[in-house]
């Protein structure tokens, strides 16, 4: 947990992007449909039902696959020499430089700073009544949890199992699920912030929210 | 001055109405005229009274002239605008002006299950020789709501149609006639329980045999939504109403292949409105309505009291006619009613004729018979049938012979044989019990003295069909031509479940078009089912001589129809045939996608009705296998729409006679057919990866303004909503169908 928040912020300020490599899923002949520096859009719609921008076409055994962008951003480091060539699986075609917005940066910082409690298995999760009541009374940053506290109820096959918190003591900073939702295994459930970092984290997030452009 | 204010307000209403009809304010500068009136209203006290009235007279003359001009050349698109005008009369106006009193049922105003559907228990009276007679009726209709948003423009939600059905049953319990008033642009296309399509189908199914006289009046008849409360003994229509399979805008979007979000050209909308034959005169010619009620030249408005008087007279007369048809002694009264009709357009002050609307059991039977007969005749003559005196004679003789044979075999001899068998069984059971009582002590003593060693019991084989792999048969007989390509395809679920690419000969050969990893069903041609689902050489098609045509002379449709006939080698999108599934004979009606997208028109409707008749006569189960259907064929207009009640009535008749009707959906099944003869089935199943619903995602988005999830119409969701009873795997289709045929259905089937 020894992370310097200032270093993190400086890093995101100097390079507020995430580079997603676009690699071929399998062998085939590739035909690129984008150019260097072109802006592409990721899937959209309420259920992400509208596919993103067409990136390239890969043909194998007369099966022409249209590969679309999974992230929004700009095309960079494009390998133009592979146009119309046969490539192996996992060949890097180009990268999509995705500009992080402030919520994404906050999320990334929090995942590194907070102590994350992951879902032990795919099930329905509910906040423990005591925690839930305390969260209603006071702001969630103020709800403190310590080892041995019953924080969650896992509901699976009509059986409710209480999950106790076993990490470092701290304040419950972020709840990653809606009470009663089904959560996949290993997905984050709760983010707990150690008390010594709480004020500092809040300050940094406040700064990002106010100062960051997008 | 007060009078002038009122006059100006009336003139402003008349101009707004003209703008509504023409669809724009630029026509003949009516917009300027309206501006002038607004100015006069504002400067009412600044102008001399004489000048003001002179100006009002001038404007009134101009408006009257414009109204006459509009009335002279009133096109179908303008009639649609009249119907949609907020100044047009609504159901509430009818209840207030046509009926003596009414009590709204199922909620009031916006405190209602669905304010778009209004139900009222009303009283309507007539004067005969200075004596007043009152009739109680149930009034059910759409309320467009005088502009209120909560009425949803008369688009009934599924639960609104359910409410209508509930009160139809109340009317049946109380034995009072029902008056339906149709003011809907269409049903609200949502799948939430009970589901738009399924509820309309349920309504049609119940209305088919409702034991009360029903009369309907159409002002705005928007396809399936209109049919949900439209089955009746007599269908009336306002002379400025419209009744259509689809809105002219919808038809234009399809015809012009307009992309979503793009504006549909006005000329194309007007062209489609003409082509669809939606006016009252057109519908009367086509036989989809029985009578037109005359309205003023520019349509009746909310304060048109002479029209309400006429409507009251016509609705009384129509109910009388429906009732009178069922009576034994009716000649003089029928003559009197007919004479009234011929007397002219004047509405008489009194009726001089009283007909009681209560019916005896026998009369109710006749009422239902007449209804069935009336609907079976709808659309007849609007499909092609190669018949001459000889073939028609042979067909009728065949029908008569098979009816006599099957009636004798299964209607007369089998019940007799069953009764005899039952008596024998009873007697033998009684005898065995009696004998056991007598012989038991002797046998016990014998067993005690001479004990027998125990022997293992014999293994009894089940009588069920021997399970055979579908693959073996498939390799023997038929392989989809899709398998002839040397290439691979990607499963649409590959990103979700990591399915590997599939080699086409494997996929369409050994795998029967099913992804071996996730079970996604790739579409297969209908021939695959003909060859693999039924026993070899058991498929015998009938009524293949009935062909689709272009009954409305829809421009450009002839060419497309010919192209489809040439491409598919078939005359219509429905194939009806006898077949066998592991020796079990059944009748099948199949809608397939290659011919006009599997849409239903008069030819398809007639073929389906005849298939029901064949199945009913031969006591065989009826399977409707829907390879794909896109709804009712818009090029056949309301002739297509009336196939919905027609086919549903046929299904009801078949079911009531002890038939077993199973529907299996495959690929895409939408709109009219699902909202009628398919959705009314008691047993509906979906093949995996099929989509079932009322309207497609685009129509839902355009109508409700809300997007729907990509899996909104999936078979899985249809199952969750209770619209289907199960999802079948294509590879198990034959086995599942056989199981269903064996386990479902009553004792009237030939094999039970």
C-alpha cells in the first residue's frame, strides 16, 4: 500500500492515455480499414449493442471477419507493411490510444490505493444490514470496517453466507455493486481506504474532479 | 363584442382543422388567415364593430370556400389527417351523445389500468310509438383522449387489451350486447406480460365464440390493435375513417427502404396511402367492413350532433340486424329494417320497431355460426385458385367423402367401440375381483403346500418410439445445400463463449446448423425440415393450387410477386401438407421466409383455414411450423388484416372440436400472425435462437421512443414472459414433436 499518490497523479498528467494493443485473434490475411491517427469509436448503446468502428478485416478459409473497435481512441503505431499479408495469431497490428477521462483516472487510482475485497464466487451480494444502516446515516467515507466485521451477505442457492472482512482496517470508500446484484467471481465488491490515507485520497480525487479538463 | 370573440375563436378552430387536414399551413395561405384572426382577436376593442363583423364575414366566406375545395378532392392521406386531428370526435363524445347514460368500468380518467382502453356499461334507448325502450350494452373502445398524454393516443397496452377481454366476459355473463369503438393507430408494441401480440391473439380467440351480439365501429383502424376489439357480427365504419394494415408512413418507410431516423418523403406517404386502400369506400368494396356511416364532408367533429344522432340510429339498427339473424320469426322485422335502410339518408325521429336483444341458447348457437361463416368468407375471391366446374366438383366430393368416412369411423364407430370396450373392462375387472375372492383361499393353501421358487419378472419394453439418431437419417436423405461451400463461418457468440470457427460442411451437415460449443442455431432452409422432421415419403402437399395475387393493384407489386414465384417455385408463403412423425399422421401448415418474407395474405389465410378443416375432419393434430414470418402482407391491405380473425376463428373451431394445435416458431416470427392464429395456440414452442414478438426493434424505438435490449425478442425471453411453453433444440425437434403429439391433446384425436 506504499503508493505515492503524487507520483500516480504526475504519471496520469504526463500521459493521460491507455494504449490498447490490437492483435490478430488467429492467422489470416489482414486488410486494414483505418489510418494512423484516425479516431475510432468503441461500442455504444445502452447495452453496447452497436459495434464500434471497423478496424480491419481478417480472412481465413474464405471466412471474412470484420473486427471492430472495443475502445474509443486514436489509432497509433500502425504496421502498414502487413496490409494484405498473411499473419500469425497474436500479431500486433496497431494500438488504440484511449484518452482517459477523469472518472477512469479516479477508478484507476482507487484500484491501486484502496484495499479491494473481491467476490469469492459468482453470487448475489448484499451489504450487511448494520453496514447498510450506517451508510444511510453517515457519508460512506465515514463507515469504518475492521478485521472480523461482517460486511457482506452472499446469497447463493437460497443460502445466505455472511462474509467477514479480513483486510486492513479502514473506511469503506467505494461499493462496486448494487445491493442484490449478481457479481462475477473475482470482481471487486468493496474498496476500503486505510484511515491514514483517507483525507489525502479524498483531496486528490477532489483535485482531479475540479482540475482535470475532461 | 363577446359574440365576435366567439365567432373568431370558431373561425380559428376551422382554420386549424384545415391545417391539420392539409398537413401544413402554407396551403392557400391558411397560415396567414390564421394570423389575421389572431390579430383581430388581439385588437378586438380597437376596431369599429361594423368593420370587425365585415372582416369576420369575409374570412368566413374564404374559409367556407377553402373547406369546399378540400372536401372536393379529399385524398386518403388527408383522411388520415382528419382522423388524427385533435378536433375529431372520440369515444367519450360518443358515450356522452349517443348513449343515454354510462358508467365507466375498470378505472376513470388517468386512474386506470390502461387509459387508452375505455370500458363502460351504458344504456341506449329508442322510441317506438311514443314508448321508450332502453337497452343495456357494454361499450368497449379506444379513447384517444382529447390530447391527454396518458391516453397514449389510443395505443392500447397489452394489459389494456386484457381489461377489454375481462369486460367482454362480463358482458357474456350478463348476456348484454357489446359495442366496440375502434380509435387506434395500432397496439403499443411491448412484450411485457401479457405481451402485445399474445394478448391480441387471446382476445381474438375468445371473441370468436363470445355468446353475445357484437357490433363494431371503426374510425381509426390501425391493424392488429383494431382487431383486438374488432371481431363482430357487423362492422361499421365512419365515412371519413381509415382502416389499414399499416400506417401510410410505415408503409412508405418499407417501400422506400428509408433508413431509421431519415425523413420519409411526403409524396411517398401520400402514394402509399392511396395504394393501401384504406378509406371507408375501399374497405366496403373489399368486404372488410359491412356498412359506412355518413359523416360531414370534412369528417365529424366533437360537436357534430347530427352525426351522433345518425350514429345512434345506425348502431341500434346494426345490433338489431345481428340479433334478428338468429331469430326463428324474423321475416317482417327484417323487411322493416331493410325498408328503413332504403328510405334514404334521413334519420327518423322514432324507430317504429322493437327487437329484444336477449337470446336463447339456440339463438346463441346460430349467432356464433353466423359469425364463423361471415369471417370464413372474408377475403374470398382475392386469391388465385385454378378451379373449373370439374375440379371444384371433385374437390367438394372428396371433402364430402372424407368427412363421411371420418365421421363414421371416428365420430360414430369409435365412441361405440370405446363404450363396448369400457363395459368389457368393467365386467372383467369385476369378475377378476370376484374370482380372486373365491380362489384366494384355495391358492394360498396350494402355495403353502407346494411352494414355487421366485422367478425374475420379464422386462417390459416401453411402447414409445425407438430413439433414432437424426444424423443417420440426415446423411441418408438430405443435406442442406448450404453445406456445399468449402469455407468456415464464425458463431455470433464467439466473443462471449469462445466458440471456434466452424467449417461449413460440418456445420450444415453433421451439426444440423448448430454451433457445437454454445448451441447457437444458424438458419436453415425450410426444405431441411421437410426432409428431416417428417418420415420419408410421408409429406403430401394439398391446396398448392391456391396462389397469391395483387388484389389491391399495388403499384410495382406484381413484378416482385412474379420474381418470388419464379425464385421459390411456389405460389404463396404457406405450404400445407399431410405428414407423419414416426408413424403418427398430422396436418402441417408451414410459413417460410423465401416468399415475401413469410408474410400472410389472403391466399395464406385461406390455405391455413382449409388445413384446419382437413385436420378437423381427419381428427389429426395440426402443426403450424413457422420457419419465418414478417407479419401481414402490407400489399394486400386490410384483406391481409382480416386474415387474423379469420384464421383465429378457424383455430378456435378446430380446438373446440377436440383438435390439438401446436405452434413451433423458428428464426423470426413477428406481428399479425403471432398476434392471431399463432399466438392463440395453447401450445407454443420456439426453436433455439428464434425471435418472437409483435414489432421489431426499429418499430419499437420509433413508437415508444425507447431502445430495447438486443435479446428482447429471444426465445428465452419469450419463455420467461410465458409466451411460449418451451425451447426445442433443432436436433431434438422430431423427438420433441412426437412426445408433444403423444402427451398433449384430448381423446378426439384419431390415435387416442
